[in-house]
């Protein structure tokens, strides 16, 4: 097994995890950070889960195989279900933090105290931390799971994270981080926050997980000034005509729905299609919607229960998407 990819390392470490929610949680806990906490551009305001205790791996195994624990996870996720990937990831991480007895509050809303009572913001997580114990305080984590595609032409002109754009072009890594740093991490400073905070916030940091996608076959290195973690999870993006692969019977393809974007895919036999079938499916999808589609290339794992394991993943983009993305990035770049 080629262990140079995140997918291969994940499959080797978690061969027995089959429940998709447990796999997604394992990915959230053990996947490399998207941002480098030590990078100067983040000014010490990026969080990391760091090295977890050995007991966590055993807890994940029990979460898969202990019926009561597994049922508790599913019941937690069934409360106010959402099709938003960010909210799904928040609920998974919140379940873990609560089980580890370090969660003080989750999704704590701050509202204007006036007649309108509009929502001013929300604390994703307030957690107990050794750095906060001496002050009887808590740490605010703003949590995000993000998926961005690199516009390489703009990377040559700027070292800014605006060169990474969301698949729907409504967001960029740079814009997201400016919002987190300049607004969301300052929520505890608002007078209205004092009415809901259970303890003083002694630190506020961004905890960011996700995948970054690069133009297919592009040999690119990111400037350290961008603050991207060197070992982040990565994939490719291309148009349908350039999609890599062969129809050899042991290579299959799957379209990944949004709530399956976190962990590398593990699919039952029969749930993958050939490259030719995928191309037909993509043409149908692009006719109905001009959004990029997340695709996993998988390899058939022969066993007593054959299944498909993700080898690599990427966004297949519709016609004209690249031109629109390049224009979006050019407009979004912030002067330095």
C-alpha cells in the first residue's frame, strides 16, 4: 500500500471502521490541520487538537461496535438534522468533546439586548483547557471544515489565501479567515456576550479542518506566508475530459454527496461505477446544475466482504467554471 496519500494512511489506521459517522469523526480528530498554528499570519489564534491520548482510538472502536454507544451517536446526530456539512461536522466534534468532558457550551448564541433581539453571533465551542484553568475561564473555538480549489494563475501573482476558492465561488479561504479573525473570534468582546457566557473567555482560536484541491498534475508549492499546514489533506480538480482513470474492473468511481466529504470513502461492492458511467452521470448533473462535483476514485478491496476504498478524490468542474473562478479570485484579491 502506498502510504504517501492521506487516504492510504487513513485506511491503514482505521480498517475496521464502517459506520460513516464514526469514520467522519475519526477523520475530524486525526486528520492533519488545514492551517499551520505556528504561522506568523495567524498571530497565535489557530487551534489544534494536537496529539490525542491513546484511549481515543479505543473509544472510536467502541463507538463503532458497542450498540449503546453507537445508538447514542446516531441519536445525537438525529437531533435537529441539517444538510449543511459544517453543522454536521460541528455535531460530530461536539459529541466527542462532551464525551471527553471538556465541553462547556456549544452553539451558544449572542443576541442584541434591545427590542429587536437579533442574533449577533454564535460561539461554536467553549471548552475547558489547561491554559484557562488558572483564570477559571474557557477557550472559544471557532470551528470550520472547508474545501477550496486553488486557482494557480492567481497564486503566481499573490501569496494570499484568496487564491483558494470554494466550489460555488461564493467563498475563499482568505475571505473565510478574515471573517473568523476580524469578527467571529472577537465575539466575547461584545457587551451582549457577557449575558450568556458561563465564564470569562481567556483565548479565542480558529480550529480548521478540510481538504485543498489543486489543478490536476500541477506541481505547485505554497509559500509559507500563506499559513497552510504542510501535511494538509489534498486532492485534484479538473474538467470531465481530463478525469484520470481506467476501466480495469478493479477501479471504480463514486460521486460523493456533501455529507460524505470528510473521511476517505469506504463503499460496499456495487456502489461504484465505471469511468464511462461516471462521465455520463457528470454530463447529466452539469445539465441540471453548473456546480463542481466531488468524485472519489476507488480501488476494490477483495475480502470476505468486498468493498471499495477511496484512492484519491477531486472536484470535476463544469464548462466555464475555471474562467468564472479566475475572475472571482482576481476581484477578491486584497491589496498588500
